[in-house]
C-alpha cells in the first residue's frame, strides 16, 4: 500500500469531525496500524466461480503454522446493542464507531454518539465493552446506582473543549456501559438521568459486507465510511502483522488509469472486473489485493484483502458490500 492510501485508510478511522464531541474524547489518538506484510502473488484473473479457494494461515496446537482453506460465508456486522429511550430532543445521530481490542483479535469498545447541530459543545454518548473500562485522565467524582448496580461517576477535563461527565457500570454480565454528557448534558445529574434511560435496542451498522471468510470477526468500523474484519488466527488488529479485510469509502476516487502507480501494483498490473453491475479495478500489491469498485448506487469504495485470497474471492466479497 502506498503512503497516500495508508494515510487515507488510517485517516478514516482517526477522523473526529464526523461525529459529536464525545466521539472526539473517547477516540482521540486512536490509530489502526494497517501495515500488513503478506506474500506477493499475482494469479491470473478468471471468471468468478467457487469461493472456497485459496489458503490462510492456521496456528496448530503444536505451534506449527499450516495452510488451510479460505471459505467465504454469509456475514452480517453485529448491531450496536443499546440506545436511550427516549433520546433527548434536538439531538442528531447516532454516529457509530468501534475500536479494536489491543489484547486479542476482536472488538474492543463500541461507541454511539448524538450531537446538537446548533451547539458543537453539546452531546451525549454510549460506549459498550466486555470488560471494565480504564480511567486514564479521568477524575472519579462520585458513586451511584443504576438499575440496582453500583456505578462510578467521572469527570474529564478536555483541553480546548467542554468538560465530559460520565457514569460507568456493569449493566449485565460482561457488558460494561459508559454514558457520556457534555454541554447542556455535562453534569453528574444529567449523565445519571441519561443512564437510567438506557435500553436494549439494536441498531444496524451503516456499512455492511454480506460475505466474509468463515470465522473472521469485525474489529473496527466508523459510521458508513470504513469497516475492518480480522482473522482470529492472526495477530490483534492493532498490530502491523494482523490479517485483515477492510472496506472504506473513497471520497475523491482517482482516475482508474492512475491506480497502478498510486497503489504500487505488482508489475503495474490492473484487471478490469464487473462488480455490482459496474466496472471495477483489481490490483495485486505488496500488501495484498486492492479492488476499487462502486456500489449499485454509485458510491465508490476500496476493498483490501490479504494476498492469499483468490481474485474471484475478492470480487465475490465486493459484490456484497452495501449500505442498508
């Protein structure tokens, strides 16, 4: 992957201008290091056929790394599980994001945020994770109860921004929830009142891929802009050696003729393919496969996979990229 494309991909995750101010607080400084280094291959492109083709890396019990088949199966990105009932009037959203786990191949903290279009300092948010969140940079300011469970109140001072108040508790086993508030919701009383509105109400992630390797898990997303899945047999998605599959929307697509040079295509190769009834462009690179294509509505996206996927598998996955 070239420097420009790597910047575009990491920038999509790091962009904090798309969501409410709470998202800026909980995600500041996070980066997904996507410097995959996989073997360079360039098999001939053939018509899409069986998708159970190719090899992946599997770690056996004896520590021996052995190849195994990549099998593509139907897939749906898990929904964000919670909401407020009701959401306070005058707020827009939600905006969704998911941070990868730093300890294992899997999701870390999922976020949903609502913002006030007329007041950039005002917003509310929810975060969900399976273990207790850290408290770096926060001041514990009190304790309370939410639905009979012990909860802790925190205050965070943000340079150049409003103070953030939050309350965190274990809502159910292995479901730790944090409710945030800023601006007109920036007080202990406000976040406690909001926490008592939290309900089970699933909301679909706005960028989906309907086909994925069996067993791979979602590790990151940002609204309808970017989505990353990872191989559970590999390293955590925060590591440069992780095996990942990523889809991201391309705001200003370059001319297809410029793609081979732009992405550093192996031997300058680029194959034209058909994706969702439109022309697509498939290129082998030192980092794996890159496919530039468009959804049925014309939205341009880039799909990146490891090099050991077959060309027909890459095309098959791209056929199932969509926004509900």
